[in-house]
């Protein structure tokens, strides 16, 4: 990209012609509002070098930004690795042995079957999403979130919707009460 320009309305046409009538072809653009602009090539070596320098600077800045992002990510990995090796945890680091257990229990009072999710460590379940086109009506997605996270979440399913062929996709977000970093199962 050598030159970037913005118009207030959509471009309706692009053509190459002698816009300034100097005997040199230029790129001519016309917008839906009738604005016409012509763009000529860089005529001198100095102008070409300036354009090349701008392109090089743009690439360098993009690489610097990418380098900074990668350094921040590496620092986060190093901090997590150090915490894992020293057996200390920050408030947001979910233990490696954390697992979600799922079971089905009959709910006699409501006449439904509950999917029960429990977490194995001292973390809490903040959110559970269950997807099933055959078991859940109205789009097949059910989201369960309590105002205060818990170690157990129950999601009721209507027994009349059970089918011989049913698939269920479950996503749970697990973390500590004050954690800034959660884990998705």
C-alpha cells in the first residue's frame, strides 16, 4: 500500500486516464457524491525513496507492536510457570488437577432430569452452557449463571424430550471468586 485515502461516500468508479492533462496517466476515482480525485505516480527518485521509507517505517512499527504483544504473552507464561513450579498460586490461577464431574439425577418434585456439574478442586463454576438440539427447546442452548458462583450447578431437562440419539455439548467456566483469569472446560 503506497497511499491511503478516505472518501465521505462510496467509490463508484476507478479509471486510469490523464486527469491533469499533462500527458501522464493517473488513477482517477469518482464517488457516489460526484467527488473526483486523481492520483499520479511518484515522478522523482527522491519521492520514490520517501514512499519506500514510509513503507519500511510502517512495517517496522507493525513488527514492533507484534514483538511487544509477544513479549507480554511470554511474561505471562513465565509468571504462570514460576507459580506452578513454586507451588504458589495467584488468585486467578486455576489448579492443573481441576476437573468437572457431570451426572444425571432425577428431580421428583419437578418431574425433570437434572444435569449436575460439580468441580473437583476448591474452585467455583461461574457459568455453564449446554447445547443440544433434541433435549433443549427454543434453539437448543441453555445458559446457567448464578449471581454468586458455586461448586455445583444443576440444569433441569424436560424428560419428554429424551431421544435415543441425543448429543450434548457442555461448556463450563471455572475459577475462583475474585479471579481475573478463568478456565473454560
